[in-house]
C-alpha cells in the first residue's frame, strides 16, 4: 500500500514557495504579507498561529499576528479587518477560529475582502469555486491541499467515484465541489454522506476515492472500504492511550491499521493532510500577492 506523505509534499511545496517569494521580491521589491487575527486564549489556536508565523518566516514572507482579548467586541474586530483590507502590505487575512460566542463568525467572514480571503471561506470565493472559476478564487486550504496530494502522487481521478463523508463548509462542501470540477486531478462523480445519511457503508464501499472528514475517531473501518480504494483521512482526533507519555495520541477518522489492509493508497494521521493546510494557506497568499501586483 502507498502512503501519501503530506509531510514530505508540504516540505517540497514550501521550498517551491520560498523560490517564488524570492522571485517576487526581485521583481517588485516587496514580499507577500499574511495577517492572522486571534481572539481569546484558545491553546490550539495559539499553536496554529505560531506555526503559521514560523513557516512564513522560513519562506521569506511577511507575517503579523494580531492578538485580541476574548471580550473583544465584534465592532472592534470588524474595524481591524477593515484596516487590513486597505493595507497594501497585507495580501492575506485569516481570522483564527473558533471565535468567542458573542461574535458572529459569518459577519466576520463577510467583512474580509474576497481578494485577501486566503482561507477561501467568503461566499464570493465559494461561489466562484462552484462555478469552476478556480483561477479567480481562493480554495479552502484543506481541500486545496488534498487536491495537491492527489496531483503529486498521480492518483487517477477522471471518471472515478469519489465519496466525501462530511458536509462542513470548511472541508466537505468545498471538497465535493472541487472533485466535480473538470481538472486533471478531479473530474469525478461525487457522493456526499453526512450525519443523516442512512447506511453510510453502502456508499463508502462504492468509492474509488474516499475522503473522510466527519470528525469521529476511526469511523471508517476496513469493511466500509472498497478493495483498492484511495483513502484520504482529514480527521484529527485525540484519544486516550495509556502507552504514550502524554496518555493520549492523535488518530484520524479512518481506522488506519484495518483500512491499510484494503486500500491501495492512504494518508496517515498525523503527517497526511494536516501539514498541507498551512502550506496551501501560504500558496494562496502568494497567489493573492501575484494577482494584486499583476504578476
């Protein structure tokens, strides 16, 4: 069975991005800039923000992290976004989620200039994705990373049956729409399963390409997978494991040990889809810079 190594691909991609950033700087005297806003003290969010800043620095991009207290008003957050929208040094804006409950996430999403929405969550970018105008939008980073993995591993997708388990706005819906597009790494027949789907295994067993993004540890088992299928595991779940120093470990939405005896190719957790998300965020930021500078 082939292991689809997201860690390796993300490193390759970061090296390519570094070369592109150096080229942009040579041509314009400027570099792409990413602004990340974090509201509150969520530990996981703080780790993500630090990782993004570190990776930006490694490839030569400019980044700034704007930390706000948990009681920040929605008005103040929207004012901050408006200033970043008009800042010529910033080409990508990301508001780290989750946000405190008193803030309307959709209002925040709408406030970001679609041309700087490198998370790909704005309705304008999602609409362009659905219509197939991928050269004029930003694609959500996790689905975009999966597309990159399929392409770099030369996975045959044309005319294949792709089943997406999960319908979130961040992964499931954009992923399904991407796999419908007429691209070299998509062009599939697509089925979406979700919490109300009856007999999910009936559908997953038909999948040539199975993408699990349901948020339930080891939900997909070997008996749910068609022999020879390509399995992409988006899930990141922490489960108890007394054998580890921390007492826990990370697993995906797929039972890796069981499914690996059936699948032809799989992404591991950790080290599969996860590392691709930040890499694609930076790729989107580079694209934003290139568009804004006519490159």
